[in-house]
């Protein structure tokens, strides 16, 4: 039996782990966030207990009526939750109406604390007097810290009780509301999930605990007032940046490939932008186009203008687009150039010499020989440059602040960091991913070699 060679598998394993952790997992998480609402509806319980049977679900934002309330022991996990309502119960000892010694639980609503220890711990209190002629003058003492637990004794108003223990309970409400089909549901929910109005008889579901598939975040993205301006600007930049970059990159690559004198100097000069970050390029071009920048200084020095002109303002949006175009043209053309140079070096000199021998001019050799043989390199360069154009961000922020002129990547940032809406930000990210993938498929189909066509 032939022994399997595991070496190739071990060599590729780190790459697979890297792709899984830093590509597949973030992409899947982003897709889930864009179509899954973690707080779509609130589960109602049949009793005031998380372990009780479900009584139905009400969508987030539903208007509700409060029917009853009850306290349950508060867990540390929800102690800091918003809208959380709590009540305290005291384990107290004293004498009931019949003169018997008792020990049981009484609510903070019925016991007024009179004495406290140095650390604020309650020591002793007296029973509050009930108001109203029809109210029972006696106060119930319960077996446990709950209003629905058995009553073990009754005490009169102003009776002194000594506090042995304090329990903090989370308030649960029995609510009533209508679901999406118009059906009226009744059930118990914790106070942290609802907002109680001032009348203490009504409220709304503020948070939820049940997830569901939804296209709501894509609808919010499309209806966002910045979405279509961002799409238009992104596509406009792609339309103007990519063709100009490929023409310049091809010219630069041909200059280097021509093996002129001081050829290496041209390569070094053309490669300078590769070492500059996006933000640094944006700041550099901001210093050129700002009102007190280099452009106005040169124009004033040549006498072409009498006073500095504003370029990067809301009234001169076209100048902002021109500045972004020039900045991206300078920054990323060298990336395309490197790929084209690599492709040119793969073309055999014999092929070019044969074309020249048969009388082909430079432009004929370029159009009928060089460019067809460069198609594999052009595919890679087009895909890479389009992805970078769709994701342009730092240059736009530096030159416009992200408000006057905006792009898709900027709106993704705005939704996530300013509005704290990770779901809509994920929808933007998925839309950018879709644009990148569609453009990649288009280039792979449109720019094909003769071998791929056959």
C-alpha cells in the first residue's frame, strides 16, 4: 500500500486557518448581521418566571397595557440593564396581631426603615399605614420574597419589625398587546424589556429577546438619505479613476520595459506612492487644494488669480471630486503599474521582434500583441483596482470630511461608529462586497485570453 504524503496538506493548513479566521468567519458574521434581527420580538411567559411556558411573541415597539406586576430575584447578569425596575423585600422578625413571634418577608412598600447600620444596612422599620377607607388595615407577611407566596401572618400599622436580610427583586409585568396578525396576547415579561409610560398603566416593548430573518436593515440602507449619493459618487470615481489609471500604468510600464538609460530611476520614482498610506495622501492633497494651499500659492505667484479661491467647500463639490480623483490617481496607479510590468516581463522578446520584423508599427504591436498577451495581468489589476475604488475611504474623509462628498465605505463607517447600528453597517458592507464580486465576475468574463475563450 502506497504511503500518503501529508506534507502538502500540512503546508497548506496555516493558509486554510488564516482564511477561516480572517476571511470566512468575518464574512459570514457580516452576512448574518445584515439579515438577522436579534431583537425582533419579545417572548411572553405564562407566569412570572423565565422557565414557564411561552404565551406568544410580540414585536419590538408594540404598544402594551400593564395588567399586573410581581417581583423575582434579580440576577447579576441583568443588574445594569436599561429600563430595569427593582423592588426590595425584607426578611423581618416581630409580633403579629395575635401576639405571636413571626419571621417572614415584607415589601419595601409596606415597611418604612427607621434605623440603619453604619454601612447603610437596614436594621429596624415600622409598618406603613394603609390609606383609604376600604383598604385592609393589616399588612401581609409572606413566606418568601414574593407577593404571590403564601401569607403566614398579618401585622398592624406602626408595628416594629427587625430586618434580618434584604432581597432585591426585578419587577415583572403582566402585559397585553396585539401581535402582527392582530391577535391579542397576554403574558409576563421582565421590566428591563419594556418602557413604562408616566401613567404606569401603559408602555411599549423597548427591547426583545427573540431573533428573526429580516430585510429591514437593507431597507434602512436604501432609504438612508446618504445611500444614493454615496452610490453615485462611488460609481463616478470608479468610472473616472480606473480607465485613467490603466492608461497611465501601461505608459509607465512601457517606459520601464523600454530599458532606457537610468531605467531604474523611473521605477523608483513611479513606486514612491506604494509607501504612502491612504490617509497621508489625502492630507497631502488637502494641503494642495485648501484655500491657503499650494495650488492657490502657485496661481497667485504666476498672476493667474488675484485672491485665493476656495476649492474644498459645499459650493465647489466638483473640485472635491477632482481632488479625490487626482489623489487616487497618484496613490494607486503604481499598484497597477507593478502588475503590468510583471505581465510585460512574461512576454517573450522573440514575439515582439517577430511582429516588428513583419512590419508592425509600435501601436500595432501594442494593440495586437502586447495587450492580448497582457490579459491575465490586466484581469488581476482590474479586479484589484476596482475593489480598492469601491472601498475608497481615507482620501474622501481627508478632502471632504465625509459630509459634502460621501462614498459607500464612509457610510459603513458612519452607521457603525456614529449611529451604533451594526446591522445597517453590515448591510452596507454586504452591498460593497456584492459590487466587488460582480465587477470581478464581469472582468473575468470580459477580459479573457484566447485559451479561455476556446
